[in-house]
């Protein structure tokens, strides 16, 4: 087979999209080994999110068959339907790298697979964040009040933004360029 993609590069080469001045860490791995490791790490992350997204989707799909579901007002039913679509979307996006891998298996396209898997994982996490936010909002709306639902949903969304976006950015900004995880 023809070697295509970035996996044909020499061990010391960087991907074309690497930032100027980027330095390699102390792993002493070839580009192909790095792509294999990146793929394995991505799969480990996806295993956690796939299970959670699939359970959440399955749970949402059972709700209309509960006796109290007919008590929901139009707003709550609309929120529920949006949540079902978002949960299905999150599941599709988080499972997509598996399908990509099956279709691209043995084609020596690991860098492209890692890049696409990374994009799908991020998009799936965004959809999952919306489902978690909306599910909390709906639950508090049904159990307490619409205002409580909006406040609870906002609190969940804020927590997700801080934990999933702000904190990693702060950690990256504080990282020592010599590889030390913290600066003093």
C-alpha cells in the first residue's frame, strides 16, 4: 500500500500544523509511535464518555413511557425533545471515531484518524455538556420551579465551562516550558 499522510515522516519531523518553536518532550518516540499513543489515549477517554452518553441517552428514551410524563407542560416537553436529540448527537459524535477506525483500518492514515477523532471527541463533549446542563434544568424545573431549573442549569453549565475549558487553559498557561507541571 502507498504510504500517505504524515506517518511517512522521519522520527524527528513535526506535523505541519505544529506551532513554530514547539519542542518535543522526552519520550524519544517516532512520529508513528506518537500517533499510536495519541490514538490509544483518545480511545481511553472515549471509553469513559461513550458509556456515560449511551446510558444518559437510554435513560432519556425511557422517560416518555413513564406515567408522569404526560404532566409535563409544552416547555418541558420541548426541552425534553431537544435533550433527546442532543444526547443522540453526543453519542453519535463520541462513537464516530470507532467507525472511522473501522473504515480506515490498515490504510496508514493514523494522523488523520487522530485528528478526526480529536474533533469528534471535542464536539461530542460539547453536546454532552449541553445534555447535562439541560437535563439538570429540566429536572429542577419539574421538581421545583422554572426559575430553579434555569439557575441549576446555569450552575451546571458554569461548572462545566470552568472544569472542562478554563482549568485546562490555566494549567497549560502555568506549565513550565521545560516540562515541569507547575511554576512557582
